[in-house]
C-alpha cells in the first residue's frame, strides 16, 4: 500500500505532456478519433485515434495504391 501511494504521488507531480495552446496553431496535430469496423465481425468496432495529418496521409496513400492498381490494369492487354 505504501508503494502505491508513492507511485501515485510521483505521477501526480509529473508535468503535463504539452500545453493545449500548441495544438491550436497546427491543425495537423489535432487528435481525431474514429470508430473502425473490425474485419470478420458484424458488430464490433474499434476506436482509433490519430492526428489529422496521419489520417490525411493514410487516405492519400490508399488513393495512391488504388490509382496504381487501376493504371496497372489498363496497361496490360485483356486476358493476361
């Protein structure tokens, strides 16, 4: 019990990670949480939190992959 109270006291004295004012200046650093459906489940969803910049990079990469697939399909003769 004594150890737990020491750990709690240390955690309460730890400085905060970042002031809230810094996130207002850069919109890409704003945290956004989304609920993503779990593959193989009809009901289950997971909460995923990323910065706005990370979500944008993921969407851009997904679009680039889709474009590559379409371009690859157009460049080959049909039936191959």
